[in-house]
C-alpha cells in the first residue's frame, strides 16, 4: 500500500501497515439534534472498536483518518508522533497563523 513513495508524510503517522478508514455516517436536518447524533456516532465507533479488538484486530491505537473523524477528535489521534514536526513546520511556513483562520484540524 505504501510502496509508491518512501518520503515522510503527515498521515498516516506510521507506514508499518495500511488501514482502511471506516466511515460512520448519520444524516439529520434539525440542528437541535446535533448532540444526539454526535453521541450516536461516538457510540457506534466505540462499539465497532470493541468488536474489532475482541476479534483480535490490533486497532486500538490506530490513527484516525482526519476526513472521517468527528469534530472534537484530538489531533494526536490523527497525526500521532508526527504532530511535533508538523507544528514546527507550521511555525516556519505560517508564522502569522493565517491557517488558524480556516476550519479543520489545528496543529
């Protein structure tokens, strides 16, 4: 899966093995239901993680895919040990924190 290049990348933090991200998708239209559906997605993820571990899969510390991770996921769960280096790069290329004005995961 990772044979196409040998340079360091932000994600995944480890190229030891490839993991295919899992998407948990719920759709709703009522904003007052946000918390309820976010909780349901978290419960689904916890349930699936427990089942995978019970089946012998070593996924408890697997990095989460940022495009599928719920909004309050800690960036450490996405970028792992690469986070300090990413923060260092950000300081060099974005000293005025322009990217801090955008959405997405903040280093």
